C-alpha cells in the first residue's frame, strides 16, 4: 500500500504539469475566442437593454427594445423576408446539389471538369457575383430580358418589382451555394459502401428504388448537416441585398441583418439594433441545437 501511494504521489506532479502545459497552449486561442466572440456577444446583450445612441444620453430601458420588436411591423416583414429567403435557398440548393452529386459520383466522362465548373461560383467574390447578376437582371440590356424579347415575351423588372426582387436574389444564391451542397453530398456518397448497391441490384432493385431507399436514407446525417450550414448562412444574408437592391423595392428584400445594419448605422439606434442581433443569434442557436441533436440521433 505504501509503495502504491508513493507511486501515485510521484505521478501527480507529472499529471499536474501536463495539464497546465495543455492550458498554456490553449490560452492564446481562448483569449482570441473571448475577445472576438464572447465579449462582443455579451456587450451586444447589454446594449440591447439600453437606448444607446449618438443623439442622446444612454439609459437602461431593459426589455423595452424587445417589446418594441414584437409590435414593429417593419421588423415582422424582415422576419418574413428572411424566412422566405432561407426556405427558398436551402431546399432547392440541397435538392440540386444531391442530384448533381449522384450524377457526378459515377463514371461520367469529364466528371472532374463538371465538378470544377459547378464549384467555381463558391470561390467567386460575393460582391463581384452580385455586380454580374445585376447586369444579368438589367431590364433593358440584360441577357434574360433580351431572351424574353426574342421569344416574344415582355421583359420583366427583376430587381425593381416587389414580387420578383426576392426571387431574383434567391436564384443568385442557389447558383452560388449549389457547389457547396454538391461537394458535401459527394463526400457523403463516397462513404456509402458499394456492396449495398451491388446487393440491391442483384435483388432486382430499380434505379429509383436505390436512390430513395438507399442513397437518401444513408445521407440523412449529411443532409441535416448541410441544412444547418445553409440555414445559418442564409439567416445572415446581407452583401447581395446591399449591392443589388438595398432592401427595396418597398422593403420586399429587407432581411433581419440588413434592417439591423440600417437601424444601427442609418438611424444610430444601436440598442434597438442590438436587440435584433440578439433575437437573430437565439434563432440561429436554436436551429443549430435542434439540428445537432437530430444528427446525433441518426448516428446512434
């Protein structure tokens, strides 16, 4: 017993030293995380409880900003626009990415070239892509309206119409995010054992049955992971709207982040904008937690 206790005491300083060396290596990253993420997040929550502005002294208003959000029709419209944009981008992007991944996962000739072409929009600068798509949607000399005119159809005010502006932005977002979905699904497809497909074909399964009964179920975790990524990304859309529509026409493309930007830097209502930011953060956190739990259940 004495020998065992002395051995344990001899090992304790070594374990203690090893732990502190790990903490020392982690400290710079933790400091950066605290200064760049945790501290600004806490400051935003505190600001959301005030009426901070450049135009008057700052006072604590506690939850008045959140009460104002509930009754703010403009904010409700921004929430609806954000939800419409999120659903309109996420579901088609996932569907098209899955179909492209299945097509390019086989022995298609030139599949490497097609993969590269489909992924190129992801590498394109968002601002550059927005400027190009503004020309594509141009009402008088744009290629889309030019094609419609040649077909005898009337040209459309894609970015100037409250009914078409958000749809036009969604089409551009699908074009840009499609490559990401394709690559993630390709990685998932390559993890599915080939023996399963061979056994299904030997049993006489058709291509449609193989896709819906084998491929789609075995990609469920990949699907939920991709859905979380796209939802978080589309919830925070700003750049394309700022460049292409500036929130118009008539607020039809004004999302939560864009309204938050206008409230803070246009009207200098930083406390109210911080409340919007906090609500958006909680919504993203909720979706992330739900998606993570679904993925873990699928793995178990």
